[in-house]
C-alpha cells in the first residue's frame, strides 16, 4: 500500500487495499460511540432513577436537578484539573472535526463525556466522540498501517463516527463533502469520498446491529398543500430559528471569556453546573440532556404548551447550551441545537396554526442547526429527519439559501482562545 499524496490520483487497487482499514475504522467508531453511550445510560439510571428511589425523592424536583448538575460540574472540574490530558481540548474552541489529540487525553475525555451526558448537561456527544475515536484510531492505524497518512485517518474516523451518530452514512458524506472538495487532492470527488463512505456505512450498519439510535424523529402528520404556498412561512420560520442561534453565537465568546477569568477549571465548571442546575430547575426535565429524546417528547406534548411556555423553553435551552458549551464541559452543540430549532418551530406553529407542524419543526431545525454548524448539508439532512417528510425537501433546499445569507458573515458559536491562555482554558 502506498500513501495517497496530495496530488496523487488513487487507483482502484489502492482504494481496495485501503478498504480493510476503512471498514475497521467504521466498526471501531461505532463501538466507541456505543460503549460511551451505554456507560452514560447506566450512570444516568443511577443518578435519575435508582438514587432518587433509594432516597425516596422526586428526580424531577428542582433541588434534585440543581444538586445533580452542580455535583456533575464539580466532578468534571476535578477531572479537567487533575486527570492527565485535562479531559481533552475545550470543545468550545474547536470545530466538529478537529486535529487529533494525544492518546493520553482519551480516558479523561471519556469520563467527562459520560458524566455530562448522564448528568443532564445540554450538550451532545458528537464533538467528544469524534475526538476520542480519532485519537484511538490514529494511533491504531499508525501502528498497523504506518503508510496511511494521519489526515486520511482523521477524515475516515470522523466519517465513521458521524455515520454512527446519525444512523446513516449520508450524514457523514454531507458533512465531509465540502472538506473533501476543498482539499487539493487528486481524483474525482467520489474517489476521495470512497473510503469515508465505506467507514460511515460500516459504522451505521454496526449501530443498527447493536440496536442503538441517537436521533429519533418525532411522529408528525405529513405536510399538505402546494409547495409554492409553503415557501413564505418556511423561510420565516427558518430565519427566526437562525436569529435565535445567532443571538446565542453573539454571547458565546464573551461568556467563554467570562468563565475563564476564574482561572481554574474546578471553579468555572462548578459554577457552570450550578447555573445549569438553576436553569434545569426552572425549565424542568424537558430542558435537560442533549435533547434528542426530549425533542420527541416536546413534539408529542406540543398541544399542552402555550406560546409563552414554548418561548420560555427556547430561552432556557439556549442559555443552557451556551453555559454548558462555554463553562468547560465537553460535547457538541448540534443535538441541543436541533431541540431548540424544533421548539422554535412549535412556537411559530402555536402563533400561526396554519403553518403545518412538520414544516415548522423541520424549518426550525434547519435554521438553528445552520446558525450553529454553518453546514447547509447537515442542516437540510437533519430538517428532513425531524420533519419525517421527503416531500418538503425541495422547500428546504430553497429555504437554506436565504438563511445562509443571514448567517454566513455573522459570529460563529465558537470561542477563540488567545495563545497565552490556552493552557488555562483546559
């Protein structure tokens, strides 16, 4: 096997030779996500079911929510402070796919990720799991196939993990298409997508075999009416959701800097946990965790909430996402962004019932995810999944364009840490 150079056109033989490591990477990526998710599930059961039952208290009570999240913040602060690797890189400062971290940082990052997912922190697993899988697989592939470049391993590992996260290789390829197309490498686009797609496919198949599911769409009626009539409402809902995301992005950097003024992670993660506990006590269990299961519950119970209550849910979850992401917790912002976008869609539907609920939540998810991720493909994909209706795909493809103009030059939900402060930011 020869390494694929920057300008080299990969041959069919090379692609076939590299298929074996790509398959292994895909399976390992799925197993990494599955094991972390299962561990988080058991810890969650202990914190929110078994322990409250043993103490004869309600896990939905405000003081219990506050106590659990405060202690989770303290525990994560201790890990980030004292465990080797500082719990990995600060998730607020890196994109979804980041350069590989050292293998020594993996145990700490796994621990803080499990605690965050189980403790009700409003972050998803995507950023942390991609970092964990990438670190492990770069080391593994480098030992077994040293001729394979680190850049290729990172891309294939990210594809496998994204395929596992969203249950389909399509999501991974949509995310990576822009990266691959921009890279100065030889061959056609599908030459360069061959190995990531193979990895993502194997990861998705592995997750299906294990019966794991990260993003489950809610049950909503199919959208009726002509597509042309839907466009104004669709654009309006998506833009409102995007503005909510941009509002959060505006405060992201200042909030991140404010927490870092406390200098020590044990201080700002504990404070962050206490603030998340207060928000959770105010918003209730529906506003906790990464938001995928809660999104389904919110849609199922949509008729129980007034417009004001839905607006409150949007505000509380947005604040929870901002605090969780900037206060030193580890995790991704896409899953809670989907919840917020769906809540915005339900709010628009409550204010204007003529907007079909499927269209409203799909466009809400599109606008919020686009504002957070700045990736139009993944925003469209998630919108289709949430709406559960392929018929509105042409509408979503149109809607993403004006929303992109709205978010393209706006502040990103990403913190930029000065070089001299990077060590303290950990």
